[in-house]
C-alpha cells in the first residue's frame, strides 16, 4: 500500500476524477477547491505512515519502542549514580573514621558518604546521575564542610559505574535478542540474554566449553563498545552467578583492545585543511569500529578506504595501510579494534 504520496500526486489524482469538461487549470474553481484538501490528505497519509512504522521494533522511535519492549517484559535501564571507594587519612597518614553523609567534591561533582567498608575506607555515592558521575581514579577529594583531623581524602576505586539512561539502539538490540534467540537451559543465547540484562553492557561474546566441560567464558564490552572496567565485570559476574545452571563455571572478562594505526596518501581539494579531514576521518573510523565490535574477526581495509573516500573534500587515496600492511587486520576472539593513530599525507 502506497503511503508516501506527495501533495502534487494527491491533487492530480483528485483532478483526474473530475469531469473533463471542467476547467482544471491552476486558479480555477475546482483546482482551488481541491488544493487545500490535498494538503490535509498529505498530512493524513504522513500520519498513517508514521504510525505504521511505530508498530515495528526495527523502525519504532524511542517512545513506541519502549511500549513494544514492555510487551515482552523488557524495561529501559534507568540512569545510575556512580558509587566509589575512598580512603581518608589524617596528617600522619593514618586511616581515620568519617561520619556517614559527609560530602566531598571532585572538581564539579559532589559525593556523599553512604557506608563504611573498614576503618578509613568508605563508600560514597555521587549526587549527580549518569556517565558524568564517574570520576577519574585515583583522585583527590575536597571536603565540602570542614572535618577535624582530616589530612587527605582520595577516591581510589569505582565500585558501581554511573550510567546514562539506556539508549534507544541498545534497547532495540536487547529486544531482538529476546525475540530472535531461543534461550533455553543455559545455552549460548541464554548467557547472552543474562549478560545483556546488566545495565552498562554493550555486547558480549560467549565461549562455551572454553576450559573443558561445564565452563563458559563471557567477554564483554561496555555500553560505549569499549573495554569494560572491573566494576562492570564484577556486576556481570554477580548477575550471571545468580541465574546460571547449577554446576556451570563462568568466567567474565573484558574484551581486549587491538591497536590499529592507519596511514595513507590522499588527494584533496586545494585549500582544505588536512587537520580537519584527519579529525573527521578519525571520528568516522571510531564509529565504524564501535558498530562492528564483536561482530567481525578482522578490520576490513576496503571498508576503511570507503570511509576515507566518503570524507568531504577527499578526492582519492593510495598506499592505504593498516598497521603498516596493505591487508586486513585480523582480530582475536576477544579483541576489539581501537584506533591508535592516523597519518594522512597529501600528495
């Protein structure tokens, strides 16, 4: 059924239905009568097409995708605050006790003490939410209120990473995993589903029987399709341990980076900045690597070349190399491509 009618098509169809004896030229009575109705019908067709696309998970926008995923029991991962571990010492470098609810700052972020781990070591939660709540560790902290006897305060570890609300595409991916992959009795699909139930995981590779019967290795990346940190690995391990079949031995590891260096000689439009072209190319390659993380076992030099040609003002290239080779770069099972350096030379 055709739904992408233009105003002109709708008007023509309506005029074609009018009696041939009637003046149909622009400005005639029948033309001026049907033109406004054609505009409104165009809006109706657009609305019908839009609503039809929202019925399918492949094309639904966020609002309707959320309703679709709820039908199969999936909820959007909410944004989370970072929880960190910090140590507190006096001027003699001895651990000291800190009161619960004391507040500290790291640059523009504020953290509140929520629990004691041991003497001088405490858990703190960020007052902001999302990715921005994750500090660089180790980092010095400044007390917001004066604390008698405090010599130093330092964030030493991220216990739980702060996460932004789940992205639309990540939710779409989880939906397809749920409905397309038959997860039963601890099979590969089951482990994929369990891992993707943890907020902050971007993708996973499952290696059954990797160290003999009853063993499973899970290699993960974070929601940015980058190497996972210890906090996320521990969170995945904890969740999978709570749902896995009895008797299975599960190991959760992060993906490993495979550094990729790209060099090429390029022809460009005269007067264009090579720096701008290089920076644009870097961003496109990084996006390409993220989109293909854990999906392919090599970096295609042909596809990298296509990306280079698609950069505005690039006319042609030659001598394109990945890691000083004219061939594809192979990736090991647990590796993801990481752009290390780009060197483009104008010829």
